């Protein structure tokens, strides 16, 4: 728990990761904080079913989505401070964020605002989209002997968006995971090749990871642009390198042919 010098009349704030998709991806601690909340400030991509975990709370939508109008960060910071003070001592405000708050969730700005206001806060981790995508595809992001490092990066940054060429890509690890790249996959492919990735490097694109309508497509870096139409308008993560490679047929057979347990103490 992150502590700050507190206003005696203020409540506390919990930054909770909701996970990237359906409500049951939230952690047990996250669900507990929702059950305690008096106010919930919620992101746009969070499953509405999570409301059932906090029917007593006042829900305020402060959704932030790329390329669309949304609440400014300054307005969200101010609202958090105001709600924490209005709930009073012993009250809890939950800032419910999609995925994990620490992964491209603007968490540092909101933590700083709480510190400056003297409000006690806590961070509850969540499942980020990259991990949900890897799990559903059954493709570990690390692989023994060939995938010893993973990099999480965003293809678009606030400073880069002010330039003539806002797209960012590089080669930082054996497995490169790129968030917020779905609108420019063709240009991303060219950037990746320029950064040193082979055109034949495996690439896996997943949109709406963790949801029933999740889509996944396989490519190599050279043909990454072909995924654009399939994933258009959907939150997308792109995995490049070791973690994008499908598991072998033999490994998949082992995974799917596990016999049903015969009970405790059964002999095999």
C-alpha cells in the first residue's frame, strides 16, 4: 500500500485493475475493494457487469479511449481528490481501470495528484491485455532458451503524437508487446523491420483480449498490415518474436489430451 500524509477528513483511494475483459478476470482483492467502495470512477473499457460487485456505490464514468473525446487527465485527478474528501474519513473511492493500472494506465499522474492532496491510496494490480492474450492463445511470452526477455511498449505516445510521425517501434527484447497499435499495423511493420526485426519474425495480433468476441490472427512482420481490417476499431495488442510463435502440435496435444482425474489417490 502506498501511504501519504493525509487530510483528516478525507477518505482513501484504491486504484484497482479490472483486467482486460470479462468481469471474472478481476482479482479477489479488487472485488473486495469494489464491495467496500462508496464511489467508483470507471474507465470506458471495463465490463459493466462489475457494477454488481458495488451496487451500493455511486458510479462515475471517466472513460479514456484512444482517438476519441474523453475526460482530461486533469479533470480526473481533480474529481478523485474531490470524491475522496466528500466521502470523509473511513470512506473509500475506487478508481477502476481496465487491465493493470501500472501498464499504460496513467497511474503515475493520479498517484502524484493523491500525494499532493495528502490522500491515502492503494494500488491493486490487475491482468493486463498482453497476459490475457497470451493465455487465451496458450503462447507463453517467455520461452526456455529463446524467449528470455519481454518488453511492453506503446506504439503511440503523447509527445510522438505532436510530431509528423507519431508511430513508435523498436527491438528491446526477445518478445515485444505493442499496445495501441491497431490503427497503423502496416506502418508498424515497416517500423519494426527498420528497427532490426526480420520480415519473417512471427507476429500475433489479438483484439478485445479476455472477451467472448476476442479475435486473434497470425502473421509475420512483413504481412502484419493484413490484420488491419479484421481488428479495425477494437482494442488491440501485437506480440512480436518468441512469444508470438504457436506451440508445437505435440505440445498442444499434450495440453488437450490430459485425462480426467480419477479421484484422490488414484493409480495411473
